[in-house]
C-alpha cells in the first residue's frame, strides 16, 4: 500500500510541478483542532479525533464536515490530509491479538470503538467519492511522512536538517539585548525579553512540516500566520532562497467566498469537475487572496473583505469588456434570443445568474445553454465566485 500510494500521488512530474498540492501535516493535529473549533466545528477530516459524529450522515451533513477545507479546494488542485479512516482500522490491526482480544475488556472495547468508527466513516466516504476518486481530496497514510514516527527533529531527517537554513526576518527589527531593571533595591532584578513568542505551533513541528512537505513535493499549510512566516523563511543550503512551498490557514479563511450560506458540496463539485473553469476559478481566487492581503487593513471586518472582493471581481469583468463572449452567427438561434441579448447587456446576463435563469426558463429552454456555451471561461469563473459572495 505504501509503494502504491507513493507512486500514484507523490511522484513529481512536469504536470505536478505546475499544480498546487496542499498538505496538512499530521504533527499539527492539536493546532488544526484549535483552528477548526475557532472558525467551524469539529470534523473527523481534520483535527485530533478520527471518530465521526454519532448520526446518520446525509449529503448536507457531510458537506458541513468538509467546511474547513472548502476554500482550500477552491485554490488547490489537490488537498492532502491524514487518512483518519485507515487510521481507525490500522490502530486496531496493529494493537490487537487475534486470539486474546475478547478476553480483555479494554482490548474488546478498543475493537468495538474502532469498528464503530469505520461504520460511521462509510457514509462520509460515499458522499466524498467524486472528490476522492478524482484525486482532489487525498487521504494520506500517516506513515508516508518522512519524519514518521518521530515528528519534530526526527533522526530520519538528520541529513536534511544539516542542509536547512533560515533566512533573517526582514520584517522584524533586530532583537534588543536583555536589559536589567535595577528598580527598587528591595525587589529582585527583572529581565525584559525582546517580546513574547509569536509562533503558537512548536518551531520543531514547523520545521518538520516544512521538511515533510518539501520531500514529498507538497505545499505545506500552516495553522497560523506566525508559523507560516517562520516556515516561509526556511530553505536548503545551496538554494538561492526560500522556496514557495507554504501557505497558511488564516489568509485563506479570510476569503469571503461561501461565507453566507457555506459552499454546498454539489456546487463545489460543479466547479471542480470542469477543469477549464476550475483553472480560472483557482487563478482568480489566488489573485483575490493576494489583493486582500495587500490592501485589507489589520482588524478589518468580514463585510470589508466582502466588499473588496466584490469590487475586485467587478474590476476584472470590466477589464474583459472587449473580450468576445457571444457569437450568434455560428449557428441558427431563435430571433427572440437575439433581440433579448440586444436589450440586455452581455455583462448583465453573464454576471447575474438570476437574469439568465429567468429569461432562459420563460422564453426558450435552450437559452441558458446557449449563453453558457458562448461565455468565456474567465467570465464564468468570476460569475461562480460572485455567486459565492
């Protein structure tokens, strides 16, 4: 299984070099759990517990379990997370004596809990089948990571640690030397440090995650901005500088796409199954992410981010105003369609799904299909994102 997984998902090529393949380091399980609880709700897909909730899961409920990863799935070709389903089975298989497990109450309880977990996972896997089979959502065996089973400063990564270098942080002033506050002579001396640590995740875990991702050919996702800043400064000796193999949960979370009603599983799959449209969506999301990071002030609200994204997408549409989106002379179409499009601007039709659906339903059943077939991929991608705001 290890060899098969590596050959199918981890081999690099010219194609994968151009792809964004996000990697959630298992060593950050506690940090993911904290971040998920802050923004969403517990999910067996990401965090500490691999045990799904005690309920009969339908598509809507499974969709909610995927919420913490949906924005990443709008940005990445593939998202790699720990295979918690296999973990439930593997933990039992490695820890249980086949001939004696029934006689030990603790072991028997372990087996029963593991079987229960596996059963609860099945409806989740069924609903996520399209994403899994297409390689969009990749359940990754934990023993594949180069640092397994140590994590942190693993001896298996000793040679890589020797090559590891850290670029100076140009955004921070040099640390001040320790200052002894003599103060009142009756009080003990006080040492004023440069400041509290800003990295919530362990620096060893940050380093191990960066190394794991780099050696696996994956792009690491860090659980907070501070650990991302540290990871983005790492590079190997002999390289020109840090490699762009990191991202962070916080800035992706700041994207307002899908915030109002949460992006439904069906809608996400519609975007992802069309490779041309997804490439445009991914590029636009990435550009919008950079636009927010560059222009949105510290402490800004979700409303401000939403408005900035609206403006950004509208500006992108205006820039494409001269691009041909409809060609009516290629094939005969009803005259009522031509007159309708003359009366309603092309931009309004392509950017406003309500107009398009209403007109198509009332006047001509093929109206929406004709409009979509004549609409550029970029416009359709922006329309998809506008619908998510």
